[in-house]
């Protein structure tokens, strides 16, 4: 009997029962913030409690089969008990591996909404076109997941976008999208290339967990606010009113612009949200880099300067360099079919976390 696993699951079981009683308490229900938090905890613990019951049942059946083998004289009954024991002993290690993964502490940021920033890098017009391609890929994926997307800011190039920022809301968005931060490289023949030569371009993707007011202590005295007229494509309101907002955070030097909304007030709120998230990300980066040093894991470091993925059009392949995974479904991938890659990255991160947990234990 794995007493360590069982004792951890027992503690979860008692907490699950405790939370179950709390969420029907009228005082808790009247405190909406606390109720929502406890309700979420209840749902998270529910699956673990179910696994606890199944695991406990397997351990009890193993013990009773061994007892039967020790006491039973009837050959037929002994044979049946032995068959059952063999089956349970095969089932047990599989269950234990699954439980170990389930017990890995969740990243508290995983449930947050995100702000995603796409920026063209090396490659001129071809990089701008690739920003547009990746923006389209993500929005198709978000639609499939049922997530809500809102453009915060966009800056068009001669072709495609120099940069696009968007807010994405939904269940577990950061947990899914955090692995997309980094340099995305594309290799293909541009339409303007007469010799048919393959060009390499790059863009950067930043995925920031959306920070709430409680996450960041922002002194508004450190923030300079400027208004200006929106530029580029955007309809009749462009260049007629000073609706665009620029916020500059003096201590960090972070500058945020928002010009996609018609209302100056809405643009200000969006820009403030991005500023908070960027400041929050600075703090998170410090924590992530400390964790990465301990685990030596690029997947977990969230290093946005690292080349993470190559999209090779002539070969129809996508390669993620962090986990050395190559897929040959570029066409469907660019149409939002990216879940398999995200799942592989999540699995790699969990394996790293498990190593770390076992190292501590």
C-alpha cells in the first residue's frame, strides 16, 4: 500500500467534504467572491475525490485477495483469487502514475484570461504577413474553444500586421496558451520571390495572464497619459477624434497604446489592463526563471526571446524545438488545429514538474 499517495488523497477527501459543506452555508453564499472561489475549489477536488474512492477500492480488494489466498484451501477459489490479484496488481501502478500527475500543484495563473501580443520581427513584409497568419490561426482555435476575443490594438504594415494585441477570455485560457510565448519562425517562398527561394522570417508572441487590481499595486502617479488620433484602417472615426490612448509607466519604461475602440474611455480601460498585465508579467518572469533554473526546463521558463517553433511550408511541417516534436499537418495547424501540440507541451511540463516533486520528496 502506497501510504504517501493514500494519505495525500485522504487529506483531499476531507477537504472536499469540508468545502462541500461550506458552499451551502448562507453566509458563504452571500459573500459572492468567497463563494465563487470555494465553488471552483470544489469542482477541482471532485475529480480527485472520485479517483481516491477508486484507488482505495483497488487497495482494499488487493488486501482481501491476498487474505483469501493465505486462508483458502479450495484450489478453484485460490485460482480465482490469484487471477483477481494479478489483474489488480497490474491496474495499481497505472492508477498510481495517473494520481501522481493529478496531484501536481496547478499553476495558479492557469485559470486567468490572457492578453496576447503578436509582433513582426526579422523578415519585413513577410513577417507582417506571418503575424496575420498566426493571428488567424489563434482566432480559429479560440472559436473552437468557445473563447471570447477582443482586439486591443493593431498596427497594419504594407501587408499584414506589424503588431496585434488582443484580450482572450474563457475557461483555463492561460493554462492552454502560456506555451505559445516566444519566437515563431516561418520558412517559405514569398509571393514576391521570383527565383522560388525559401525565406526565413520571425515574429514574437507574448502571452500575458490578465492581471486584476489585487495582483498589481499600480501607483497612478507613475503613469503618464497621452491622447492622440488613431491611425491606419479603422472606419470613419479614424483621425477625427483624439480617442487613442498612450500610457507610459515611468519606473519600468513600459509604454502601452490602445486605439482600436471609438471611445477614449474604453481605450483607456483596455490600455490600463494591458499595463497591469505587463507589470505582472515582469514579476512572473522572475519566478518562472527561478523555477526553470531548478528544473532546467525551457517549456516552463516562458522565455519570450527563445525560438520555440518553426513553420516550414515547403515540407508542410511544424517543429516545436522545446520538446523536439514535429507534425506534418501544417495546413490544418494554420487553420487552428493546434490542440495536439499544446497537449504535448502540457505533458512535457507535467513530466518536469513530477521530476521536481519527486526530487523534493
